[in-house]
C-alpha cells in the first residue's frame, strides 16, 4: 500500500528497491521500450570506439528504477514532480540500489504534499543518479 | 562547438502526436522492472513516471526538442531530466506535444574550451486540450570529447 499523508514523517525513508546485476538484455529491452537506440547502450563495437570499456546503461533506465522505488511509496498518480541528475554511469553486472527519503511535509494548492530526495547507488558506492520529487498524498481530511 | 540561433530560444516548434497505449505501458514498466499491477490492468492504465521518454518513438530524433540549437553529439551528455505532472496520463490518451529551447548557457571549461548547457522543454496536452505534463532536460556539450 502506498503512503498516506498522516502516516509519513519528515526524514522517513522510502523502502529501497534493488536491481541485481544489470544485464545487456536489460539495456536492449529499455532501448526498445523507450525508443532510445543510441548505439552506445547496445553496440559493443560502437561503445569501444567511443572510448568506453563496454556498453553502459541509459541514464533514464536508472531513473526508471528510481521512479519505481518512488511510486511504490507515494502512488503513481500522486507524483507531481520528479527530477533527476545523472552522475556516474552504470555498467552490465552492476547492482543498483534505489533509495530516498521525505524531506518536507506541507500543504499547498489544496493538496497534502511531500518533497523528498532520491538516489541510485552502485555496489561500488558510486552515485549514479540523484534526484528530487514532490508528491501529493491522500489525507483523511 | 554548438551552433546557436538565439532568435529561436523560447519559440515552440511544430506539434507532434503521441498515442498512449496499454501494451506500450506494460512493455515500458517491464523494462524498468516495475511490477506494479496497475500497469497491467486493462483499463485506465496509468503511465509510469518516466513513460514520456517513449516520445522518442513519435519524433524523428530527440534533437528535435532543441529548437535553434545544433550540438556536437560526440561531446553530448544528458545532465538532468525533469517531469512535472499536471494531470494523469492513461492508456487511450492521445497527446499533442510541442518543444522549445528554454535557455542556453555557456561557460568556459576547466581545461579550456566552451561548455554549452541547453535546457529543452516539451509540453504535453491530452485529447481534451488540457496540459498533462511538462518534460525538461538539460543537455551538456562538453569542452572535450566525452571520455570513457
């Protein structure tokens, strides 16, 4: 069940979402789903010619994993704003942990809102994505 | 090096159309490993938060969202992506979108050369003419070729 306004406190963590060992198939599936066919994400030869050790994940794929972590807590249609910044890249074999927390709880425009921060971190401890969000939560009244 | 036609900054480009389909939502949800059963339901299927990225299937190239700007793709990084959700987007919606370059900033790179930051914005309206979302992205053309 997703959160209600009353059930949430400032500082509360989002339940983490972990993607174990990203595969090249995951990257190809996201390319097809999203329509982002930049070959740097699926063509080994192209990625190497561009100076990379291998193909790497679409930033928006990681942002999609983070969005799943986020909407599991706040509910899909309660999200009002979601912003991500891309830091380091993720590679096949990486395990990505999505997490976040509520920073602020308030009322605005007749809605019960929370602002928060989200992150996606690799098993090396590197930040792949950092972001912020605003959601409007259901309230008893 | 970026070519910039400043007269086009802020000008909306041509409109395009995007159909929101239940099958595409299910495919996209699977790709981002989101098992939320809402994405598999047969009616009023909600679009996942980053689903608007599938606009790539409905436009010639994502570069079309940057009016008046020509960038060197060998030096291009995706810096930020932002979604503002105004109304729900669900399977069956037919969205009309248009894009503009909101702003272009240039600064000197640490090791010489110019870095260009391009902020693009796409507006989405539904079949009732209501704005449903804005999508904004920051593209960065680095001073040097992107290193691995």
